[in-house]
C-alpha cells in the first residue's frame, strides 16, 4: 500500500512538535538546576533561638485611656 502524503506530513509535524517540546523541557530543567545551585541556603530549620537573640517578645497589657488623655504610668 502507498503511504498517504497527508499522513506522512502529520507524522513529521508531530515529530517536530515533540522535538521542540523536548528542547524547551531540557532548557527549563537546566535553568531550574542552575538557579537552585546559586545562592540557596541549605541549612536546616530548628526551633532553637539563633545566637545573639533575646527570645520571644512578650505582649504588653492594653492601654486604658481615652482619646486625648495622657498615658498613665
């Protein structure tokens, strides 16, 4: 049987689309790999306080004053 020229063109177009997709996917993978290498901090997170910190802030009691009234100490 003879091959239909339209079927051959469809196969070539499908192959071209797959090649273009593979190139784009490869480029995206290379870019993603390069961007993860540069400047990424890979230290682990812990619950301990960092050196030089003073701990968690404590909430202050609410201020009982009206508008325009000076703050009582």
